[in-house]
C-alpha cells in the first residue's frame, strides 16, 4: 500500500506539472525555481552554496518531482494507518500539501507569506494543488481497481 501512495503521488505530480506548465505558457511567466531554492537552502549545512542558472532550473525540476512523489507517503498514511476513506483522505491530502507549502516557503525565505501574493496568485496556486491532490487520489483509485 505504501507503493500505491508513491505511485499515485508520482502521477499527481505529473498532472500538476501539465497544469502548471500550461498555465505558465498562457500567463507568459517563467517556471518557478522555488523548489530548487528550497533544496539548495536545506543543503547549505552540507556544503552546497548558491545555485544559479541552468543548475537551479535542473535542481528545481528534480526537487518538484521527488518532493511531489514523496508526499505519497502522507497519502498512504491517511488511507492506510489512519483508515480514512479515499475521498476524505484526498481532501485532507490537499489541505496538508497546500498548507505545508503556504508555511515552509515563507519560513525558508523563498516566498512571501500567502496574504502578500494577491488573490490571483493564490487561486492559481490552489488550482495546481487541487489538480495534484485530485490526480493522486484518482490514481490511487485506479491502482486499486487494477490491482
């Protein structure tokens, strides 16, 4: 069941990537390097210094995929040990993932607090996390049916 969560979150990450890449193209904005900045900051005690340019883009991409996939452990915990029905776990999963982002990016100094982002940016960010959580939850259901 742990693998259910990891695979489901990987699929959810893929769907979120499609959602955010499409929105990014429509809005004409650059890809976010926030995941890479956060990872570089967390790795400073291990000798990692400032990461820039192409290396930062690559670190952001890898962090996005690994971080999104590892959240599958939380989805598994909600469905497995916590025993929530999948629909309830999916809702809790959304709030857990989106809420964590709202806190850890400002705490790390990567982004301002959400109330400073503006309504459009918050709704856009919320949408991408809804896509992620719904995608991961739907993938879990499909994995269950297939298994």
